[in-house]
C-alpha cells in the first residue's frame, strides 16, 4: 500500500501502530476462509483425507494473503481512523 495518498497526499498511518489492529481483522478473514473451504471440501469432495484439507486451506490462505492484508488495512482505516473516501478526489 502507498504510504501517502497519490491524489491528496494524506498520510495513511494517522497514529503510530494503527495497523497493528489490522492483524486481528486479517485473522478473522483467515478463519472465515478456513471454515468456508473446510465446509466446501466436506460437502463437494465427500470428506477427503486430512492432508487434502490441510493442503487446500494452506494454498488458499497463502494465495490470498496479499488481499487479506490490504483489505484488513482498508477496513482499519475506514472504521477506526476517521478517514472517509471522497469520490470527488478521483475526478481530478
């Protein structure tokens, strides 16, 4: 992610350690993905062996790590920093 907004120059980390809380949001996303993949494998693959669960879940989490990281930080900014998106800035 950018350190500052490329349009308005706003510094994203409003206070020191703001994004430490994003780790908890990312963890919540990961738990949701693990549960969803586990349930899908159970019903669609007819309860495969444990190594299939572990391999599939690990692959999905590793492949989605960058998205989880970015969206957790965006949610942290939106809910806890007071920064709101202004669509008028994107028209410049």
